[in-house]
């Protein structure tokens, strides 16, 4: 039976660690749509949310089950009880779903779900893990632990060359089964063209998680520098903090007040539809201070025909590099960010035509149909193979042993 036939006749079980609509959540939605175009899909999430609503709207069944989702807090002693409890619950829910639906393959989204691929292997089911992370700043030991469940995956999808290289630094033997699939990023149906008159005020936009690594604090500091230099500019901050990071949003608001920017910065919270905010903006800022595996937000800005200024680091180079309407700057450097904004502002009349050309280029590079098709092909290739079910841990050991010298 071919991989495509396997997907058509049997269910693919797709699992994801959350139900929001940030970067990896949106990519999971696109993957599910691509898989559903080939056959039956069952999606498992740990809770309800806007992602679940979008998946159901696409005609795919969603169930919520207990899952172990790796967070840094669980690796500290006070989190060990939750780690063990969630692991046991995850084992029970995964075994039940796999036994009940006998899927052709299990598609695991992100490395923060460490148990699904090994449990699929134990049940004789092929697994495909989609890696959206690139923990290049973590220690070598932490990276090896984080990536170790991939040893039991039959296919590994990564979202950038940077993510692939980061993974292979820990497990070089995984090279033969690792495939780069650039994120598919849907653009707006009808983007509003950039205004040709030099904007006054200049409207800046930040979109993303409110976390130190995403750099909203750098955007606010850059706005302060622009204001000091006499540029009339504002900043909209679109996003919310992870649970437990509420303190950081309070710090951002305190920073805003300290710099006297209370009338220039708006905290908008989370909105699933980013296009109206991009339409209303003049420049999108993507000021991450650490390595990013990719940069969906940057691509969205290009597709919306907006100039984009992003940190010159890791996967952001792959996402935002090579366009006329983008600029890459040193990370964690408010002065560099402010200078790039000022440079775009000074050459504004030329930006409108540049943003249109860049949007067309980004649409060709990141069209969702290409992404959906490629992910579905890789899952089908895995699902069309057969894996003998082995008792106990022998399946895991044999899967690891086959990594030596074998390329799938």
C-alpha cells in the first residue's frame, strides 16, 4: 500500500501542545488542513481554544486529552510532581487513542510533546515529529534530552535550515530522516497598500508573545529614542504573556511610563486576526533578542505589504532576509532598531513599490498549498510503511539502533 493510500484509508492522529493561535499553532492548523485533504484526521489537544474552533471549522474532529507539555518550570524540583502526574496521564490517553483508532501515523507538533512518538513506536505506529524549536542557546545536555524523543520518529520536519543544524548538533545520525519545510504563511485576501505620503505620526507595530526573548522591551526602548530625536511615532503592542509571565507585561507597562511614552504605546492584548492591525501600521518590528527557529510574524508583515525590521539572527534571516522592504539589525540593540526605523522613514516614497514586490516574492516562497502538500507527503511516506510491534522497550532500542548508518 502506498503512503497516499494509507492516509486515505486510515486515520492520521495529529497532536499539538496548545489551542491558541500563535506561530506554531497556525502552522499546525495548516498541517491538519493538508492532511485532511488526503484522508481522515483526528486532532488531539490538551484544551479548548481558538485553534480547536478553527480546526473544527475545517471539518476535522478535535478531542481534548491530558498531555505532558514540557515547560521549563517542570524541570525544576517543585515541578517534578506535575511532570510525573502529566506523564502518567499522557501515557494513558495516548495508548487509548492509538488503540481505538489504529492510525496510519501519528503527527507530533513540536518537541514539547516528548511522549507521543515513543508511545506510537511501542504500538507499532509510525510517527512524524514537526520541530518548530531551535534551542541553540541551551546547554548541550539539555538539547540532547529535549531532542531525544526524535530518535523514535520515522520522519522529522523542521521549519528552517537553522533548526535542522541545531538538531543535528545533538544527533547527527538524524540527518537522513530530517526534512526542511519552510512555514506556509497565508497572507491577507486584499492587503491595504502602504500609504505613499511620509507618515506623521509613524505607526509602529509589535506582534507576538510578551516574553523577554521576543523583544517588546527593545521596541519600547527604540520608540523612546525615536521620540527623543524628534520623530513623531507610536507603537501598538499586540500579544499576551504566557501564564506565569504576567510580571513581564507589568514590567513593559512600567518601562513605558518611565520613558514618558504612556500616550504613544498601546497594549492591545491578543487578537487572532492580525491583518487589520497590519493594515493600520506603517512598519512591523520583530526585535527578538535570542535565536528564533523561524519568523512567521516577519513573513506576515511582508505579505501585508509593510516594511519589516527584524533581528539579524538565526531563523529570522531565513524568514525576513532577501526582500527590498525588510531590514535586519543587531538583536537587543534599541539604537540599531531606532536607526533602521528612521532610515525607512527617510526613504518612505520608495517603500510602497518595494513592499508590493516583496509581498509577491513572499507569497511564492511561503504559499500554504506548497506547505500543506509537503507535510502531507512526508506523513504519507511514513504512514505507508509498516512497523512491527515489539514488546517492552525493544522497539525503542531497535529504532535507535537503526539510526546508525540508515537513511530513510
